[in-house]
């Protein structure tokens, strides 16, 4: 699909997007192309980054959050976001076999993480529907009922970015390029 929007720069961004882009650059050392594309709409950029900030305040660990984001991105076939979240998961020292299993749909050796990924995958694939058995497995693995809601926030976050990349493909940033999946 061809682009409908290009990533903006500090000079071309709408005035209302500039402070958010500056904060992103401070936090990450650069502005990822997908975020620079969101910046075409200050409302969308602010909504996305606010939801991301809320998501990071949850009770799931940093690795668990990245696995939710990676799972949703993989299930939604978003190459950009899959590469980004695989990169961040590895930076957080997530087990390489776990990251690979999420990306290929294979079971994860760690039963707790497997329950998290399985529930996330099912919620994305079934558009918010999950079998009671999947929720029970998630709870039995040691997660809490409120954490089911946190998974939903992660899925919402990725739905926004995955869908943007579907309708307006972003070039994978150099920082994420090592995790780019070969085209099928």
C-alpha cells in the first residue's frame, strides 16, 4: 500500500505535536518513524503516547508488557511493530527463545508467560473474545483478573499503531532493523 502520510520532522510537525516529539526524542534518543507519522495529527499523537504512558504504569513487568505488544503486533501482522517490540524485549533481556516463540506462534517454555501470550493472541485473533478456559489458564498461571484488563490496554495500544502501519507502512528504523522479519 502506498503512503497517505509521511513522517514529520521537528520543522514540519504541527506546532502541537512538537513538544511530544521532543519528549519522545529525550526518552528514546530518536523519534521512531511510526511516532513521526502519528505526529501529523497532534490529537492522535497525544492519544497514543498518553495511552502508552498509562500502559507502562500497570502491574505487568516490562518484559511481560513487551511480550503483549509483540504478540499483538505479530498476530496483526505488523512487521514494523514486531521488529520494534522484539528489539525492546531483547534489550530488556527477555529470553531469545521466548521472543522467537512469540513471533512464530510456538508455545513458550515458561508456563506463566505462555498463558499471557496465549490469552493475548486469542483476544487479538478473536477480536476481544476469549474462551473461559484461556482466562482461567491466565489466572491459574499467577496473573490477576485486573491484569486481564491491562492486557486489553496493551492490545488497544498496538491496534492503533498496527493499523496505522497497515494503512500507511512505515520504514523500519535502523534501531529495529536487526529484528526485521523476512517477507513471506
